[in-house]
C-alpha cells in the first residue's frame, strides 16, 4: 500500500476589488487563533511558508495565512495585464496587505514577511502600526544598492525562470538541505514573465525606507527582525542597522540560514520563529522578556 498523508493546509480563492481592479487571489491557511499573515519573497509565492503552515505547535495558537500576491503563484493578474508592465510600488503593496486583512475580517493580525515582504513590514510599522498585533521582518533592510542588471530577468535572449533562479541561488544558505534548496529555486523557475523584475522595482527603487525607519514606534506595535547570516541582499549588518534605529525592536541573526529561511531550511527556521510567536501569543505587548 502506498503511504499517504493529508496536510492540514487548505487553499481558497478570494475575489477582491481593489483600486478599481478585480483580483482573484489565492491563499492557503492552517490553524486557529491569532491571525498570522505571511508574505512571500520577490518572484515567488506562498508555498515558501509550507513549514510554518504544517507546524502543529504554531497552528495550535495561530491561524497561519499565506497568500500569493497578484501576478504570483496561483493568483491571477487583473484583466488587461497583457497591455501593462508589472511594477510593484510601496503604496500599492502596503495598501493591498491592509485590504487583504480587511477582506478576511482579521482583527489586528500579526504580519510576517521576507525580503520584499520584510521591507514592506517596516513600512507597515511606520504607517499602520495600530492595525497589527506584532510585525516580523525576515531579511528586512531599509534599502539595498543595486548589484546586478535586472534587465536580464525579463529578456528575450534568456530563459526567464532559469535566470531568476540563477540570480537568487547564491542567496541560499550553504547548509540548506538539497531538497529544500531546489524547491526554493523551483518556485523562482515558475514565476510569470517579468514578475521578479517588477517586484524588484519596489525592492531596489520605490521601497527605499531610510527616511521612514525613525518613525517606527514599537510601543504601538512590537517589531521583530530575524535575518539569516548568509545573505548579501539583506546582510546581518543591514538588519542590525535598522534595529539600532528602532528602540525596542528585537533583532536575531540566524546562524547557517540565508535569504529564504522559511523555505530553504524550515526546521532550522522554526527553532527561531516559535519563541517569537509564543511571546506574541502570551504577552499582549508581544515582547520577548
């Protein structure tokens, strides 16, 4: 008999009217309790959070929700997308996350995001702190200097999916299990044409938050920063710089992990995440004592 196991993850679609467009948005969820919205990295999708969604210790106390941003994964772009160039902006990204939480009637959810998701978490902390119980930034920096030509990410002379995976392959930690490393890269190989490039418009251009970091007040909403030590896109030093500018922020550098901690090595990542979520659940302020 073939061994089989149903995972506790349930997938659904949300029809969302936002800024004059209709979006068919896919999300997965598992668990009950405090809402925890998970934001994927540039060019990927919510499958990156499979380890969090499948962790019974977390899902006993949290309703974990990972959604695919429009254009990503199983979410569709809006009608007429073929006549436009996808470019993610700070204001759209921030407002869309708020709209998603409102559409599901989530009361003061926790938001955790990685890379572009970590960057937008910082913007949520600066502009919408009162809406959230706590905010968790993975690989979160206020700015990144361009270090490669993004035109190759959507170019007729290369295979888009393979070049996107090639670009990020060096960001995976050296000790990541092979199966998780390649699943992380596979998600990039499957991205839509120009989507990774469009996300990097936010990450490298429109999402420069250096002038907003000082506005973050952790008395209004606790902020946790977790960064893998092997990351040249968001280095530990860059995360520590953000932490130094935000009194009360908690900063953890995760040994052995890279830019995709929740995806490249879920078990090791969960060792760092569980104490943070336990503190958020146990303390109304969400602070680690």
